[in-house]
C-alpha cells in the first residue's frame, strides 16, 4: 500500500492511497466466490456455476463492490502510517487512473489542529469578594413576602402599589386595534406592565370611574405595527385593592416548608440557599473570564467539520427546547445561527483538552461527590438525588465534565494574576456575564 499526503487550504489534507494488485486480487477472488455460492444462471444448479463463468459475468460488479470494503479496511491504516488525526468524516474519490490491476483513492479531510498553550502569566482575572449580609437576607424575605401578597378592596383613591381591576379599549385614529382591549384586568400601579403613562394616568382614580388616556407607544415597542403611534384608551375602573403582606412568623415559615424552628430556622435556610447560589454565581463569573482568557491567549484554527457538527447539535437542542416549552419545533433555524457559538465551544474544547493532557489533570472524584451533594441540597430529599446521580452514568458524566472544567479553571488561576474586588450580593446575582467584575 502506497500513501502520499498533500496539504490543502488550512487544515485540509488530500491523502492518496494506492493498493497493489495482490491485495485487490485477493479481495476480488473472495467476493467472486461469495457470488458463486448464490448466483443463479440458466443451465447450472445453484452453487455449481464454474468460477470461470462467474469471473466473466461478475468481475466488474465485484470490483465495484470491493472498492468500499478496501477503502474501509485501509483508510485508518493509512492515517496511522502518516500519523494523521482526522476531524470528521472524509470525502472519498476513486483515482481516475488506478494502478495496474490495483485500486486507488483520494481521501479529503481536515486534520485536528495542533494546540500550543501560550504563557498567561500577565493575564488578569477579577474575583469578586462578596457575602450575604443581614440586609441581603432582609431584602430576600421582603421578596418572599411580596410573592404571598393578598389584596384587600378599598374605597379610597388609587395610589402607587394598589391593584386596580379595569376594562379598557384602545383606539388609533379612532379605530380599535388588535390586542388593544381587555376586560377585568388586574393591574398593579407602578409595576410598569403597561406602556408609559398608562398606570400614571390611573393614579387618584376611584372604583366606578371612567378615564380617557391619551398616550403614545414607545418607538421600540415589541409590536412593530404599534411602535411610535399615538393611541387613546377608554378605561373603566371596577375595583381598587391595597396590598396586604403576610407577617414573618411561624405560619409564614411553614408556607416555605420549614415545619420546626419558626422564623430562625427559615432565616437559616434562606441564608444557606442564598450562599449556595452566590457561590455558584461567583464560580461561573470566574469561569467565564477563564474561558475568555484561554481563547484570547491561544489562537486555534478550528476544523470546519467540527464546527458544523457542533452547530447541528446546538440546532437540535434548541428545537428540542422549543418543543419542550410547547412551541413549534418546525421553526426555521438556519445552521448559520449557531456557527459562532459552535466555533467557540469547539475551540475551548480543544484548548481545555490540551491543558488536561499537558498537565496530567486527573478527575477528582471527591469533588464530583461534593458537587452532587451540594446540588442535592436544594431538593426536599437530598439523599434521593445523590443516589440518582451516583447510579446513573449519563447524569454523573455531566457532573464529571463540569468538575474537570473546574479543575482546569483552578489551573488557569494559578497561572494568571488574580485581583480581588468587593461586590454586593444583588450586584453579582443580577449580572449574567463577567461584566460584574468590571469597575463601576
């Protein structure tokens, strides 16, 4: 077997494989004998057709059939001989001029890129220093109280925070428009649920009163056919109710599953949940910075084949998520929508893989167990969740991947400069990206 390789654009390689006549003839003879056992030719009993007749009739067909088998049996051998690691499936082209009595083909594919880790000692990562304060705990308790708000009907004028029940009809240039009318709508004044001016226009109203509101839709309104247009709303108020917040007491604690210990136990549980969420958020913010630095420091040429594979996976996941949420999974989602994300994920995978290999990072099973246990604490029966993960290899593998990435993050942090900055709980929790680490 003769093998030669030519480099194409970027990571593309063209590998030519020529198989000598003895290999081809051996495979051809084997295939002809297989055909002879099942061939039905007039004048001969099944299985008794002379091989000379089989050769005369089926040699060309047999050569075509063995081509695929020979490619399959020699492709990986040729790759090993040339020490090539392909990225994705090859495109196979038969040689137009095959060697005498032999077979030849060209395999076109991309190879995996070489990743050389660069020095990161001058890179900087900002790690937030934040804790759950008494003020943060009180703010969370207030949110929980508001979630359990009840409404008490009143006869006074409406003010900010009240819930008014209204019927309204909207008109643009004297014509009613779709979606502009509704009956018995509960609206909390000050909630910014309606367009600017609507809720403000109902301050001071009383039950049974009618009001006319002359307003304008925002220029960036989500419904393009209404954006920027002037509208008139006829509003009738049928009821006004003020909010009643529950007292933070033993009964309140029981609503949240705290059966013993009352308010103190509730506070302890809420603080514990907040601290776990905060720890996870900080970890993710630092991890995001680490991943950005790895990409910034290590320029990797990503094989198109891997980008396409990952984009297809993301496309399928998105369709599945849409279907799970009750939306149509037949929405047109071009593969190009996912290419940038796919390229980032593949590049990071290649870099992370090299970090693991070069530094002999081995999965820390104790951290895997600790990660599962920490995750399970948010469930009513933590041990049941722990057992589920430890017995399910697929679920456990997802945790192992996260832990291995965390170990890579730890390695990167040891290589770079780390700046500690104090941040507030709400500031961190309300930030969805690494922007929480920037100076304000």
